[in-house]
């Protein structure tokens, strides 16, 4: 059972529909008790980092997520803003502390490119990094995904970055560390390649 975490800022239906399309049991969850009762979890997200963290804190989900990941060591995947929330901090509209699951920062794309559009919206080819259970069955040409973001992640430990996006600076596109996984793009909107990623996560 995969729990899709509802904290008021995620595209829950599209993630659930994608999992349903591969016959993967899932349900929307919104409380610490519900999170504790699932085998794996996905943290989606659309919106501003600070508002998202405030919502997670208000719903007592931040500590529950840390327990799920760091103590129980259950598979956990962040998508788009959900990925960014897993890092230490973000400079989006001020400085905000994240969940601290991944040492690193979330930074504005606009500070590193003057020639590319911000936000980055659309299909982008990515590059394979270190080996990954999420993308191991995808060939290099299939590493093209649908992105929507104005900020990007930069992990301190580059060995956990399994896929990167060159957008004026090298951005973390996929990370994997123990039971922790994340995608900056939207796998649920990335057609066959994204569905393969969700299949791989479901099979971990």
C-alpha cells in the first residue's frame, strides 16, 4: 500500500490515477496515524516552499515523515515541491527550513541563468548519474521528463544524485539514498518514462 500525502498542496488525483493505471494499491492519507499505516509513501507538491512546510507542521506530518523515513526506514518518494521539501532549506521568498532528510539547499533557477525561461515548464532531457533503482530500466533517450519549477535542488552529497538536469546549472532531477527517493519532475505527467519510475518505486 502506497500512501499519497495530502497536506493541501499536491496534485493528488493525478498521482493516484497513475498508480491505479499500473494496478498499484494506494490511498490518500492526511494524518500521522494514516502515514504510519502504509508501506510506502509519496509526498507530491505544487506551490510555495514556506506555505508547504507550514501546512506539514500544522498537520503534525513533518515529524511523522521523519519517523517514517529515518526510524522506520520505509520507502518514501518526493515529487516536484515534495522533493524540495525533503532538503534542509529553501531560499524561496525568504529562508525556510525543510524536512532535513537530504543535506542540501533549494535555490532559485533565475540566479543561475539569464538565457533560459524561468519557470522551467515542459519536457527536458536529463542525464544519468549514479546507479538508481528508479531509472535502471530506462535507456538514456527515455530520460526525458515533464518539469514545472522555478527553484532547483542541490544535494551536498553528489553521489546520491542519480539523474541531473542542465538548466544553466546542474540541478538534481532524481535522488536516491537508502529508502529515500525523489524526482524534481512530475512522473505522473511524464508518460511511459514516468510510469516506469512509479512502477520501480512500487516494486522496491
